[in-house]
């Protein structure tokens, strides 16, 4: 029988490496493309990303500034929503349409309606629902 590895009580907890500025910029560009596919307006995008409209316009034009922790979490969760939709729906167009469709899980509101609450937790609520649907939790 193979020997078991000893348990090290003083091992530091796992911490993921922080997202680099270049990775955050790439995530922003991917989310902008995703918003286009979802039919999200610039005003809606600014609300979901918690950005002033002028900042969103400047970033879309290529002048992406520093993306803070909250912004990185928003981008990460939005990409997680996209991933889950691609797993749940075989046809991408059905996943894109789902975002604006009425949903019983949200009392008849759409996922977009929920995300337009403007809080990070609103985006996370949509992601949790989809992760549960795809068996990710």
C-alpha cells in the first residue's frame, strides 16, 4: 500500500494569482463583444459595469484605464455567465436570446433586468442560477 503524504498544518491557503492589467483589458474587450451579441446598449453596459458613460466610451475606443477589483470581478462573472450559457444551450443564439427573455427564476424578469440592478451581486445572482442549471454547483 502506498504511503500517505503527511498533512502540513502550516501550509498557506491557496490564493489565485491576481488578474493582470493586460488580462483585465482582454476581459473588457471580450465583454464588450458579448454585450453586442446580447443586444446590451451602452447605457446598460455602463450600469452593469458600474462605469460612468464617458469612461465606458473612452475604454471602448481603446483607452482602457485601470480596472479595479470590483470591475475585474464583474468582468469575470460576466464571462462565467457566457461560459455557462454556451454549456446550457447548444445553439449560441439561444443563449444570447436567453439574457433578455422572461425567466420564472427571476419572477418573470430577464437576466438582463437583474443585472441592471447595477450591483456586483446582481451579476453573481445570474451566474449562480446558470451554474446550478449546468450542474456547476
